[in-house]
C-alpha cells in the first residue's frame, strides 16, 4: 500500500509538470510565430528603401527630360525643327527680292532739279517733283507716250528729255483748272509753278500784301489765321489772345 500510495501521489504531479512544459513550449512557439512576421516586415522595410531609389532613379532622370522639352514651349522658344524652315525662308527671301537690271539701268534720274528713284514707276516717280501730283503725272505720261508702269531707271535719254520738255510746257498744255497758280499778280495769267519757284513766288506775294496793308497782309504780320478761322478757342499761341476776361 505504501508503494501504491506513493506511485499515486507521484502520478498526478507528472502530468501537471508535463502539461506545464507543453504549454510553455506552445507559448514559445506562438511567440516565435508572432515575432517572425515582425522581423520579416522590418527586414522588408529595410530592404525596400534600398530597392526603391533604384526603381525611381530612371523616373527622376526621365522627368527632367520632359521638363526640358516643355520649358522652351512655356518660354516661347521654338524647337530646333521649326528653326530650320525659318533659316531656309530667310535664305530664300534675298533671292526673291534680288532684281536683275540691265547694265544701262539708271538708279537715280534728275528732273526739274529733283532726284527721282530709278526703282519707281514713271507714274509715281514724277510725283517726287514738287508741284506735280498724280493727275498731272498721268497727263505728262500720256502726252509723251511713255508707259506708266515702266521703271524710271529703264528710260532712255531721249525719253527723259521728252518728260522734261512736257514738264516745262505744262501751263500751256494742261487745262486751267489743273494749274496751281492762276491769275498771277503781275501778268494775270494762269501759270503752273514747279520746284523752288513755288516757295519764292509765295514769299513775294505775301510781302506785297503786307506792303499794301491788306486784310490778309495784316493777318500774316500778326500771325493770325488768314482764311476766316476762329481764334477764340484755337490758334492761341504767343501774344495772339482771342478774349481776355476781366478780373473781379
């Protein structure tokens, strides 16, 4: 009995010890399982920053290239491809503008003491002479029989002499309503003045009006408007005052 009692007393103690040992082993295994993912996560987190810059580095290198292409557009600069056709156009333009003239081409012609550009047409080249307008130039070209669209530099010496003779005889061949100086003070005839004669004759006639003390001559002396313009609001310059208000 003593032996059996001793065995019975010892038996319950063994399973308790075994159970507690197994529980401890299970707890350690669970802790190991729980600790393993944390360690793996930590390892992945440590490995991730090392791998990410390698993957992002080409992206970062590609982005500045895209910006470099977009920046010239924002700044208004054009790509290299668009500049090539412009360079071609600039090279072609001088070829188009270049004009071949005959060796006898005259770049400047002298008519009535004025220089006329040889590149202009005869119709508009004659208007460079003071006293000749578009209508008078048309009349001169029609009388001489010269083409209006012909270049002045292509005119021959004989044609230039014809034009000069027609200019000198304008007052005889042109109608009176086209002349610029009708009823001359000395002769009373209708005359067409050209070049510096216009300024000289105008100056002489103003001096005559001042001497005879005519209304227009007095207005010229005082620097006032001659042809009936108002002076109360306009032409208020110098000592010419229209109205001076009385001070209270």
